[in-house]
C-alpha cells in the first residue's frame, strides 16, 4: 500500500475548500469529493483525467454513473466491472466536486483551486501510468499545456499516443461534434480500444 497515496485520498475526501462557494450556486450544495483510486494499487494501468462530477455523480458518489459514462465505456470497449476495477483504473478529474449550476442552469467550471491543491501530488504518487485519457479541455490544458482548442488537440492524437489519448467529453452535448468529425470513431477509437486491451492484460 502506498501510504502517500492513501493519505492524499483521505485528505481529498475530507476537502471542504469550496464549501462557501458551492453554497452560493443555484444548487446550493455541499462538497462531496469523488475520487476513484486505490492506495493498494498506487500505480494504475489507466488514468482517466476527467473534468468534474456532474449532478448525478454528486448524488451517487461514483464517477461516470450517467449517460456520459455509458458512452465513455463504449469508447474504451469496457464493461462496468472492468471500468470500475480500482486495481487497474484510476478516475481522477480536474476537480473532485460537482461545481454546481449558475442561475441559468448551466454547468459551472471546475474550481481551479482543486487542481492547484491536489493534482501534482496525486500524479507524483501514482508514478508512470501506461495510458492516460485526457477528457476535455481542462485536462488537456493541465497535462499537455494545451494552447489549441479541443478539436485541434484531439485531431493531433497520434502525436501523443500510445501513452496519452486526448478525448472530447463523452457528454450527449457533444453528439453533434462526433457527427461532424467521423474520423474520431473511425480512426481514433479502434486504436484506443486496442491500447486499453493491451495495458489491461
């Protein structure tokens, strides 16, 4: 067991940095950090770097328990049992809590303090991960120093593979994006699924 990672996970689960900020959102919710990692397996085979939990994940306490998760599992070629195997897969979003909605009902961005506080120590504790999936612009910016847009970064996926795959968010809101960019499903996903299968052997 990695004591360093165990301590980090415990500290993250107890984090209340954004309590006052969340109380002022339209949802007026309390922090509920969601991290999916195991101190008994401090070096996962796959790291999923997402954005932040949505409202459904905030209620369930389990990442990607929503239609976005269904689409992501399909992209990876994994069933739920394999996807939630913490001995092999760590799900570590850029912010661990649901940020809430604004007055218009739109998602608020991940609070920057979360990544600033926790991300680097977590990445160091996990060591070299064979496969990292960067989901959305926030993860791409932190991990790649991304200056280009999400589409440009995903289109350049071959320059990061096979250890890193930048992906659009699997939200239903990106269905139009997927239709507009058929190369994602035709070219990137087969390579990604093969790589996932390879690292999970």
